[in-house]
C-alpha cells in the first residue's frame, strides 16, 4: 500500500463502516445519474447529511472519494484465480469478466471521459482499481513461465493485461461485433493463447 493510500485508510478509520457505505452509495448514485461531473463534495454531503469538511478530511479530494467508492463497489475480477494452467487461468478470467462486466462497465463508463481529462483521477483509479487487476493477470503469466508453459522472453507477455482489460472496454463500443456472451473466451482462445504460443 502506498503512503498516500495508507494515510487515506487511517483517516477513514474515524468513520464507521455503515457511514462509509452510505457515503459511497451516494457517490455511486450520483455517478449513475450524471457521470463524474455530477459528483461534488457538496452533493454527497447534502445527500448524506454529512459535513463537507468531513469528506475533505477523510478523502482529501473528489477523485480520491470517487475512486474509493468505485473500488468498494466492484468485486475484483481476477484476484485469486489459479487453475494450474495458463489456459485455465485466462479462461476463468474470461468467464468472470463475462458474468460481471455489465455492472462494473456502467460505472467505469461514467468516469471514462473524466479519466482522460483529470490526471489526479487517472492516478487514483490506476492505483486502486486498474493496477491490482493487471497485477493479477501478470501473476498468471509469471506462474506460467515458472511452470515452463511459456517462454520468459515471449514479447506477447507484456501485452496480455492491457489487451485483456482493453477488451472489457472496447467490447461495449462494438456491441454489434461482440454481442455474443462468449466473446471474451473466444478472445482468449483465438488471440491471447496463440500469441503466447500455448497449445490447447
């Protein structure tokens, strides 16, 4: 955990879990209603009858509050996957992505434009939401190298996590092309595994 994240966690300890959940729910509701720009410290304070100063004391900035709410809302996709083979791991990741994507994608779309425009939000989301998912996929690849399933110098290794996470975003933009529920499984079998030279 970074120093910044540890400090934020210590601050949040002053709020009960029930109160924290209430504040996060207000943030999520505002995101669903109007996107990132609809979320303001004033708006969250008004909805929850919480002092605005308390929000700033606990989270410091709007991006940190929004990111914390998103991180709490979503279940990790890929953490804990270990089937014993790379093909099994990536297929399980595809299955999880297919079953959870609609709920999480809606919220991520609500902040997608702001992600580009606000470096502070981008940094917070990378630390809290994106990096842990990418690290889980990288762990699958590391174990595959250790098992001798793939070569350590395979240039495709560095592209797997970005491509996998990117497909979760692109899939909704090309619904006419990727409407089938098996899209992510096909992506794994037709693109990732051949690039990694895994025979299945």
